[in-house]
């Protein structure tokens, strides 16, 4: 995870083919003009929303999609997911006013390779785009600080719950599986179906897990496990 560089680096290869998606026409025209003036950049299209971006991607080869987060019809998060599915070779970088900090995690989770802000210089944006194409995750200064703060908060919370974490990590594989499924919101019946245990066995396991982890309810257990990053996704 890197902050943007201070200047755009020259490219010795073919120009980067860039698509811009921005709903504000004045902003879109301004960025389109600046991008077109940058050496090593070829602006393929400048469109107003995610639907239009996907249409252009279906028609043209594009290396990088610079996408605003807040757009009508299909916003940048939805567009990033759709691009990752339909055009996995296209690097998606968000370029936004960053008014809603929760959108940072959403964007990265949707497959965006970077999250830049509109207060950055065009040279910084181009340098970050080149880094994203090279495989780096790129963040503007403000998103980088938000990400760092989130990591600091997570580290502090894990430190404050060190005993809970130690006990959770010491659970047997069977108990750990039940913990994970309960924390993901499954009922005892659903956990039993997933694991092959009886409901009575699941109830017994859950009772012992609650006692071991000093939790008064499955709700407390689920909240803590999710907050501390103990819950694994479904690989099935």
C-alpha cells in the first residue's frame, strides 16, 4: 500500500489507455483535458457513469479505468465489481472527492487497485496510476491516513482483547469451525447441517465455546469475533 509519488514517471512502452468515468460534466471535461495532455497517456473515453464505462470497455481496449465513487445509475463501487468480472485485465483506480470514508474499504473490497482524491495534482495521479498498473495498491494522502488509522484501531483492539484471542486461537478445529459459523450468523440447525454434527452437539460445543471465551451470549461472541477479524469467509 503506497502513497502517490510526487511526479509522473515517463513510460518507455506504449501509452497507457485510460477510461475516465465522472458524472459531473465540468469535472469530467477538466480531467479529460489534463489526461490528454499527459505524455504516455491515451484517453480512450470520458463517460458519465458505470454503465457507460462498461459499454466503452466492451468496445475498446483499456488499461486503466479512473472511476468516481458517487455516480448515478451505477456508482463506482458497482462499476468496480462489474469491471472485475467482465474485464479482469483492466486496473480500476477510484478518483473521488472522498466525502464518505467508509467507501474506501468498499472500493478496495470491490477490486479497485487504488483510491485517489481530486485534490491531488494530475502528475501525482498519473504516477499513482502507473504504480497501480505495476501491481501496487495506491492511496492518496487522506485515504492512506484513514487506512493507517483503521489499522492502528484494529491493533489496539486486538491488544485489549489479547486473552480472548489467545483462547480463540487455542480452540480445537471442531470448536473453531462452530465458532466461525456462529459468528457468521448461522443458526444451530444450519451449523449442524454444515458440519455434520447433531443440533444437540452444536449446542454443547457452543456452550463450551462461550464458557471458554467468557462470552455471555452468541451475539456477544459473534460481535467480538467479527470485530477482531476472526471470521473466515465461505470457501464452499
